[in-house]
C-alpha cells in the first residue's frame, strides 16, 4: 500500500510499513521513515510506485489549462478527486488524481484551499484583480531585469536620471530602481556609488560627496527662492573715518572693517565696523526666511554656498570705494593703549581699502614688528591695532590662539583636469597666531563681548556662545565663556555669513534705536532659531572637515610621492606633515606619541576617502613638549 500526503507545504509519497488505525508508519521516496496521521493522507494507491507517481503527476499537471479548469469548475467547494473524475469522465487513477491535486494547489489565484485536498474556485472579480496584480508583477520583474542589464553593461537606465541622489543616499529598498541597482551591484561586485560613477550618473568622486551634502541639507537645491530686494538705508549719517578690511583673497562677504583716527594728545579713536544687513530686511521677511533656512554660509575648498543671495551680499558687504551701512563700535584709546570709553553707532562707513592676507602677511609679520622694516600703506594703523590687540589679549588672560597650530589653505583650480576629475588641488600651510590673526580675533572678541553686555544690560535676549566645564554651547542669556576669558560672548561680527549674528544684529539695532526688539525676552522662536542654527552649523563644519579630507586624498594622488613624513598621535593613528590628514596605519609598530616616522602611500580610495599606507622608519622620538603637542 502506498500513500500520497502533504508535509511542510509540499506533496510526498511513500510506502506504508505499519497501519495503526489512526496513524501510519511510512517510508518516503528518500528512504526516511515518518509517522503520519491518517487524517493527513490525501490518497491511497497500489500502483504506480511512489516515486513514479510523483513524476507522472507533476508532468501531467504541467499540461493543464488553469483558466479552463476554473471556467468548468462549479461554484461549490469540492474535493480534488471529485473534480478529477468530472474532468476525465471516469474514476481517476492515482496518477490522474494526483496530477489534478498538483495543478489546483499550484494555482492559488484561481482556486482557494478549503482544507486537506479540498478547494473552491475564486470569485470572478477577485480573480480579475489578482490577474492584474500578477501582470503588474511580471512587468515590474521585466523592468528590474532590463535596468539591471543596462547597469551591468555600464549604461544608466532612463528611469535613474532624476533619482540618482535618492538611490545613493536614501534608497527605497522596495522601489524597482533600488532592486535593479542592488542586483547589478551584486553582479559587478561594486558598491552603488562606484557602479553609478562608472555609468556616468556622477561626474566624479567629488560629485558623490558634494551631492550627498546637498541632498541632506539642501533638498530643494541651492537656488534662492523669489524675494523682495533689501532696502538699503541712505539717510544714515556718514562716519568721518577711512575704514579698511582684512580678509582672505576669496572673501566676498566682507563683514568687518577697522578704522584708526588720531585724537588730540596722542590719543586714538579705534573703530570696529560690522556690515549691517539687518537694516535692509526685517524678521519675518522672505529674506529672513532664506537666511533662517540656510543659517550659515557653507565653505568648502573651491567653492561656497552663501547664506544670503549675491545681490544682498553686494549691497551690504564692506567693499572698498563705498560707504556701506554698518554697526560701529568706537573705542577711545589713550596713548598708553588704555580704553577709556566706548560707543556704538548705526551709520554709513566709508571703506577705502580691502586688504588681503596674502599681500599683507608678507610685509606685516613678527619680523616687521620687531625690526624696523620698510614702510608700506597701513603699517602705522596695523601696528597700533596689533598693539591694542596684545593689550586686550593680556586683559582677558587667555591667548587668542595656539601659535603652534597650523592652519591650511585649500585652493582648487577647476580649469585643470586631473585623472581623478576636474580640479587640481593645492594645500598651503599657515601658522596660526600671526600678527594679523591676533589683530582681527582680539578686536572681534572685544566687539562680540561688548555688544553681548549691551544686550544683557538692556534685558534684550541674544544668541551667546557659552563655555563652562570645558563644554561649549549656545544660550539666549549672557553667561561666561571660560575659554575666551570674557563675561559673555554674543556672535555679532559676521551677519552676512551666520544667522546667529544676524539675529543679534537685529537685537543690537533695537537697543541702539530704543525700539522693540525682533525677539522678546523668553521668546520661544529665538530658542528654536538657536537650536536649528547650532545643529546646522555643526553639520556644515563637519561637511567642511569631510570634504577637506577628500581633497587631501586627492592631493596625495596628484602629488604621487613615494615617501611622506608623519607624526604619531596615538596607537596606529598618524598625522601627515604636509597636509591636515589623519590616517590609521595597521602596519605601524609601537611608537611614542609625537614620534616622527616615514611612510609610503600604497593606495587610496576617493569614495570611502581612505588611505592605505605602510610604515617605513622611525625618524625621531619625541621630547615631552612634542608628546603634548601630538595629543589631540
């Protein structure tokens, strides 16, 4: 005796070894013995042999026309043996009955199961909807396969054109395009970014990193929406000064300038002048919405994304040859550099020169201050401001910067093509703490601290940078900044570039004009502005760090040197000597922090932004000071 039964969703057949009424001992076609409840037996038969039955039934089942079976089937529930008898016109043999069972079971869309070996035809409307769904799945499968094949062949499917960023940075795993991309990546053994780069969806590895940032932070794009032009005030009094600014060569948002005016008795009137876009548009205006959406200018090697539109920047930036609206802080300074009083004004400031770091630092530096060098325009003013900055720094009890720390200037020549894409990178070191650095930083610290106190004394809230216990945060009330050694520090000196400074400028203007402030005390909107600014500003800084790391790797590939020097930071972490790049070196033997080593670069990756380097030799071990410098 043989039986046909269902086990774990599939049909099996076997030989009965023992019949215990309610259960059977059965040996299946693979020789395995199983205990089977009689209720689970679908068919008992004597021939053919179990393996032969399964083969013949499966072969016969493939020849059935499922639509025909559904059309001739009655509406009532039925057993497969009954339907087989109707179909064949005679009592079916075991192979015919099993073939009908397999066919009905394989067509759940047409026939719904109602128990062991029992079925009922699907209602016509349900079957029609199911067929539509099945056809849709078929077409989707064809589309996935077509797109997969195109990607594997190095061609970008037409469907990918507008959604490449979403596929790369926030893929929907259920979308057809994502499924096709995943399948193609498996076939090619490549990541999505590398495959799409190969297919021309990305112009370069740089495009991959920049587009990620834009996708996350500027999903609507970097174009500005429509807005009403700012109203540049023309009825402000014009200051009787000759102001000059000090900035990098690429700076277009010139926020600050200085003036030095002699006074009787060898005294001086020092002016710190800050561009005043807050005079041109109000809180709640379309331009405010733009600035609040962007929150800060985003800087990156070879470009930037400004917080404000170019025409707004042009109207308020402190360009030479113009008198621009500004908030001025005047310091009355004695000949011995003692500050006797200060005054804030809203006015137009004539700017007569835009000095640039690369021009001035070669002639105004430590050597020029300690030796009698040749004269040059603005030497007297710069020297006086530097002397005042030194006094301000001593008064704070905190150095304005780490003179041993090196900053790096990144410059990208987009006109020059390289094997890695457009743009040749140059990276130049610049020692922090130069006379110009101290001059600018100390006067800005003094202005931001003074205006912070002005807001606090007027009981007008602002956005402050606060440091206590080593932690830096933002607050809406005045609190000490221990790192700077000041009672309060309100960012106010970069209103063209930072929303926090723009907010504080509105508040300062209200205090000076004795009008209602844009943000009242305990304003929830001010708290929200602080929260979103702090978050966005941190993300922008992190992007700048990441993209500078990318350009460092590009620099290594472009430089193509065999040997580099580096400083050991800790464990297998080292910092290269020529560029601000920190990498891990698994091959590094135990070294003291601060040790100087040589290494060779054997590979790099512009997508993962990693460098594969090999240790060559230890050049020098550190002294105590060098070990401390290496810590970071």
